[in-house]
């Protein structure tokens, strides 16, 4: 951990096996002489079909893609921190897994990392089940399996008939693990997640006049409970909700999918013993 008073972080998400765009990103950074202090990769490095993430034998072919993806990003900065998405293999969610991906990259799922002076980064990958609805209060009503847009992973209790509330309960258990990391210090926090918060436009998507809400209510509560310490929340998952939103006076940033050429960066300054966001930039090639 280097102590600096300025940090620039490249934010990438939802690469979905697009190696060409990862290489384009390297060239973009070289062209602009941009060397970030860190790169955050927010999940969905590959595209495993829903319900097949646990098939480790079948999914071994994806390990090579994950490894190659991280090694490409390491050409930009050796400090790559990543979390898995709902389309990534079970292996990436196993904190005891001995398989190493990339050369220097760090998997931060359900972990913490001291980023710099008084600044802690915490990560949680995966997603809950999401459904299509015209009612933003849909979670109060009977759960209709016909409205499921995306099945979550690993936060899903039953692949055939997932229950939204139970998916959130599973997600909460892992957020509680992260909460324990925060008790013994007062450092500011950057939260990186694959799933976004419910009440943020960055978690929403519209198709044919219908909105589906991909965010988590439990994540909303976690952000609210820790709002005095959270500097920003960075997430992916929702390909068409990219951009910056504000929740409880906290900037929420979804850079969009690198698969489609979207990415971003965030610049931070340290002043008077406090980190502040200088600028969040949404980019595309």
C-alpha cells in the first residue's frame, strides 16, 4: 500500500469474454498516457449460462479466459482488484480456492483491502434474482416466476422457483461478513459490488416500455447504515443503467459493460485527512 494524496482508478465491468475490447482498452490507456493506480474489475468476466456456474469440470475452459483477461489488464496496472459476477464460475466465489488467476490480481469477494491512507475497499460479487415489473414496490407482492428477468448467482435458493426475499437473505449473510470488517476501524470505504443497490437508476433497465429492477434492497440498507463512511459505490451487472446516480448523498457509479466499449475512471484527492471525489468520468471507445 503506497501512501499518496491522489489516486486514479480505472473502472471496468462486464467484459463477457470480449478479449478484443480488453486489448483496445490497453491501447486507449497507452494512447492517452494513462497509468491508473488501480484497476477495479466488477464481475462477469465470462458468460456462463445461468444454472451452470457450479459445473466446475465443464467450466474449466473459462479459467483460461479469466486468466487472460486479468493479465491483459495487468499490462495497464499491476494493481488489479476484481470480484466475480453472476455469470462467473463458482471457483471465483470460493475464498479458500487455491487457483490463481492473473499474475498479481486480487479477488476481493467478501474481503477487504487497505487501499491507501485511511481508505478501505470492500468487495462482494454475484447477484440476487431480478424481475420485470411496472411496480417499483414489486417485492411486496406475490412473486411471479414468469416475471424473472435474471436468475441470481450465487444468491439463489431454488433455480426452478427462486424466491426474491430468500435471495436477499442469502445476500445479507455475506454483507454481514463484510460489516464485521468495518467494526475495528473508522476508515472511509469504497464498496465494489457486481449487483447494484435497488433505489439507484444505475440498477434499472427498460425494455419495450417495461422496467426491471436489478438492484438489492439489502444493499440499499447496507449503504444507508454506513453512509457516513462510504465514499462511493461502484457496480456493474446492469448493462443499460450505466452512469452516475446519487443515493443517500453517495455517488453510485456503473461504468457499463466493457463488452460494448463502456468503462470509466474515478479520481480521488486526500485533503485534511479525508478522501474526496475529484471527478467521475464515464468513457467509451
